[in-house]
C-alpha cells in the first residue's frame, strides 16, 4: 500500500508518517521545503510541492492508494483542502483520511473550525471512501510554551476554567494509520480526545507535578494574551486564536463518555493521559539540559 501524507513534516503529519512506516506502508510525504524532502527517513519518499499549485495537484497524488489530508492553519486553508480533494479524486485514490476538529459544526464562526466544514462537505461529495478524524486541542501544543513553563514557571495557553478534552498527537496518528490500513472505517467520523477534561489551572498543576516545582496558570485575560502573542505570531493568526480561546473559556470543548469509548475501541487502548504526557516530556527536557530538574 502507498499513502500520500500531506502536512508530513508538522506535529501531526510527522507522527502519521512514523505510524505508517511502522506498519510497512510505503509513504509519500509532501512538503514545500526541498531540504525537508531530502531528509525524510528510510521508507519515505519526499515530494516537493504546494497544494495551491495545480501542477502539484496533478502530479503528487498519482500512484497513491490512500491520502492523509491535513491543512496547516493558514488564510488559504480551505482552498488548499479543496484542491487536495480534487487531486485525490483525479488520481483515483481509494481511501482518504481528513484531519478536522472536534465538534467542528458547533462553532462555524471560528476560522480554525469553519475553514474545515467546506472541506468535509467536498470529501463527502467526492465519492472517495473517507474517514474524518476530529481531534481536540493537542497535548503537544505545549511544546511551543516550553520556555514559559520551564524558565518562567508559567503556563500561558488561556484555555479557561471550563475544560478541554485535550488529546495526544500519537493517538491521532495511530487512528489515522488504522483508518488508512484496516477495513471498516469508511464514512465514519471519530472524535479524538483525552480521558478527562483539562482546564488552565489543572494543566498548570500537572506541569508542576511533572517538573517538581510550581507552575502557575497565566489566567484568562485575552487582552494580555493577545498583546504578548502579537510579538511572535501574525495578526490574522492571533485574531483567530483569540476567538478560539474565548470560545473555549465560554463554551468548553469536552468529549462525551461515548466518544471516548468509541475512540478506545478504535485504538485498542484507552487514550493517553495528559499526566503521562507531561511526565514523559519533562523527563525528555531534562535529558536535553533545558534547566529541568524532574
């Protein structure tokens, strides 16, 4: 089996590549970066291309039995997704797995959510056998906050006090590999979430235990968060994320017991806990010599 992975060098896509290679799948990995294409691991063929380029759409999907479709957060996300669906259809792809977002239709006004709805509709109309994965906020997003957590003892992501059923990217990748390589997932949407909802305070408390020292939650002040975020993120992205965090603070994004049970059946094991992720990450940071003592 040959699978084309889009977004192959990102947080989720790179893990999907590892999962597929581990299952003996031949992987094609699309990237815009020629250096990254040349540095792919054994068993992975890097392809340089851009989903906004018709030449890529006409060539990159050829010969692929399956496609893992992930579009990065961008102002062109929906267009890239629609282009990819057309590429898969033109090439006669037999399976398509799309990375959407948890409970996407509950907040279509959020750019991060609403951009995926048109892509889902196109996939459903494409006649390609498909599976949609709908993950919650990633545990691995916390890698971006390493300095704040480790050097300053602050957890800065303003996820609020109501709760998110955050999820480990490795569980997402495992679900993607299963949907691409085993039967019975056609037409299904799987919500992917962690075993229990996390708040800003509970997340900081987990990091405190993992690191062996106090980590405080920075709080829910989105004006303060936006002022800080604009120093390293583009304005359109900060606006999008602020809307999303406001939604999390007001409405939450929690998985139901039935969703977690269904995910457990898919994976064959319970979803990984945030506590285990934080402990493992703290140990890795310690080995890397980043000032962590845990």
